C-alpha cells in the first residue's frame, strides 16, 4: 500500500517543516 507510505511520509515532512520554521 504505497498510499499509506506516501501519506506517512507527507505527515513526517510536514512536522519537520513546522519544527524548522
């Protein structure tokens, strides 16, 4: 299920962006 993988990656990326901001 690549959809789940991409979704999780998107969440992790979003969290990282918030921390960097």
